[in-house]
């Protein structure tokens, strides 16, 4: 029963996160695409629903991507300063 509650809460949180920040992250399927076969999603509702259902997989992947980008930015910042 606890797993079902966790999954439902994760689903709602993921859907809310995508609604608020999806377009900023580049997940926007509502815009018209000029070339054929861009993706299988017809609109954001389909894409966000699929991402929210599979949040158990997508959340850890997102965390890894954010961690790598953060480490990259830290490395760029660190290498700007000369050796002491």
C-alpha cells in the first residue's frame, strides 16, 4: 500500500513539475515542427502523461543529468582561476 501511495505522489509531483518547468527544459510538443517525424507526441499532454507515468525511471535519469551539468559548470568555474 505504501508503494502505491509513493507512486501516486510521485506521479502528481512529476506532472506538476513538467507543467511548471517543461517548456524551460525544452520539452515542448505544442509547437509546430517544420520537418516530418519529429516525435511521436501530438502535444504536451501526451508527453507529460508518459513522463509522469514513468517517473520512477525518468527522475533518476534527470538527477544524473543535472549532477553532470553541475559538475561541468563547477569545473569551468574552478579552472578560471590561476594556480596559487
